[in-house]
C-alpha cells in the first residue's frame, strides 16, 4: 500500500510540476528530480516554489505540488505564500527608509514611545535595539495576540506592551531572536505616522520594486484561491490542510507578508545590485548597503547555515566558504527561505506550504543550488546521498507518528470537579476571552479568537492538552478548588466569568 501511494504521488507531481527556465542554467533538471523524489517519499504534494537569481535576473524558476491538495490546484507563479519571519528584512528596510527623513527614530527610547512603560530597567532601550534583537524584552502575550489569537486593538497592543513586558535575563545589547521588538516598533509607528506599517510597506518597499503580488493585508488579496494552503507532514492526516489561517489581525511586522516567489526574487535582485532593478534605482544604494552591515554578534546556526551576526533583518554568516545574508520563516504549515551571496551575486528563494518536511527539503535545495553555482565537485552525487538519508528517515516517520498519537491518547483525564464546572468563559483584561465547551464526546473544546482545539488528558490533576497551534501541543491548567476560578495558558491567567 505504501508503494502504490508513493507511485500515485509521483505521477501527481510529474503532472503538476512546472519549470520556467529563464536564461540557460543547466542545474534545473536535477533540481526537479531532487524535489520530486523527496515529496514522493513523503507522499505529501504540498506547494513549493524555487527561484534562483544570478546577477540581475532570474536564471531558474520552478513550482512543485499543489497549492490546495484537496482541490488539485497546482502551484504556479501566481501562488501566494505566507513568509512568516522572512518578513523581517522587508520591515527592517521599511524602518531604514523612514530613518532617512527621521534619523531620530533609531535612538527613540521605550519611555519616549510608551510613557507608561513599566519595566524601569528597559525604559532606555532604543528602536535600533528592538529591530536588531538586542532589547532584552520579553512579552509572550504580545506575540500570542499578534501572531495567533488576533484579539487586539491598537490601544490594547500599547497596553500589552506597557503593562505585560518583562526584562529578559540577557543583558541589553546581547542578541536574542524574538518577534517582540518588531511588534513593539510597529505599534509605535502606527501612531507616529498617518499610515499603518502595512501601508508604508506597500508604498516604500513593495511598489518601488514592482512587487505587485505582495501584501501585508490578507483582506487585499482578491482571490484567496491563490494562497498556498498549509500542511504538516507529522500530522496523521497530513494531506488535509491545517485549520489555522492568517487574517489581517494576525499579520504583524515580525511576520506579516504574503508574496510570490517571483516578487521575492525581485527583492533579492535589488539586494544584489545596490538597490537597482531593471536598470532603475528602486531603493537608495546607501540604504541597501547599510542594511547588510552586521549590527550585533549572533553565534548560532540553523541546519547547514552558520550565523555569526545580525544586520537589519538579515542574519550574516558564511556558507560554503562564501559570505551570505539570509532570513528564514516558520509557522504552522509554512517554511520560507531567503538567502543571497553578495560577492557572488547569487540568491535563492524557496517558499513552502508545509513546515516539517519543507525545512529539510529547503536545506537540500540550497545545498544543491549554491553548490552548482559555485561549481563544487561531485555536487550531484553528494546530494543524492543526502536525499537517500532523508528518505530513510521518512520511512520511519509513520511509526513515530503512531507511537506519539498512542502516547497522547493514553493520558488520563484527572478533573477534580464535575466537567460541567469547567465550562464557561475565561477572560483577561487585555487578551480577550477563552471559551471552554463540552463536546459530544464529553471532552473540552477550546476557542480563543481565531484559534480552536479539542483536548486530551494530561495525567495531571486539572490539566488538559490542546493544539491551538495545530502542529504542536500545549497545556491548559485550571485553578480549581471548591469551584473553577481561572485557567492558565502559557503561564497567562484568564479568570472565569
């Protein structure tokens, strides 16, 4: 049965693959076989878009799988992908363009932006530190509101920033990657400027580069069928799209853009050519150059990619012995990759409508593409070995998924009070209301803004497991003695009404 499923998928992929060979790059045929082989082994034909840039033009463009598996809509050049954190280079450029006319922006402090900000030790943190991940400010409620629940207003965001921020254990000036800084800054500039951060991105970043299919507002997308649906390989029914989709309320400055691979290739082309596109200066050369300058050391890595610093929205580091700038993005059912080698004038865009498999597949794609363009010896044979190793892991995945499901299902419910006493509304003054209901199976259904989940037991008194993020589990803990008075989710307390 496994073999027949894989054979069927191979046929599906061969029918839905589309390669547009701009120029004469000869590496495309092997790339097609590499991507199709991995997707066939995984039996998951989710959408993947690959664009390779060299000098000032696209030299390869290919689309794989379906943007909607159930409806058999093939991915193509019009497919829109959510960029997740690959939004940050766009938002950082937006800031640098604003700073040209408002140089004081970079040194504006938290106390100036938010006069009622309560963390004394972080009141002098600047915008520059917010956008280079050196502010040392934690605010999980802000991240959850802007990226997941969508329950917020402009005023509640300012209150969340002022009242619910805490000092991180790292000293100010030390790199710690987070969405918080970009979320804080956007809440400030929305009030500072007459335009929202979304509109300023459209005017200052998208329009000049001719990125006509790129937007930070889902409501501006005329045909939602162009959006790649989100999938995740480790889920039992992984050919079924995840329920969680973005809305205007959950698109944010740290991860809030939809784009096509072609549009993002234009953005990379401008990075490689001092702000020029099609012979025109679309961004100031000095701004592009400054955006590539490392602002803080950051000794970390992601897969094959070493990172020694962070510039303005770009990680800096070395890859295959060459200087590289890059940023990736991940969210439930999404993986995005932007990278380029400025000295070699080559860049790569890989956008995916899946998260688990795609992060690994994208690593292989990057290894192959850059290896070919840098003329590495035995590049194809080396990649075949990596593909084989990945396929061997995929063979074991079904067993791992089954064992994990059995483990979760075996956990017992341990409620100290009758189930009906847990049903109701649980409110937080700044984060909205979590609703708990009993379903037909006498289990709890949980809803918070755009999030919802069923639940399982946890083997711990008055705790349940939920998957509000459909690709991971988390715990809700009830405060229950003689009656239920509150619940805690990710450490945040919501009181029962």
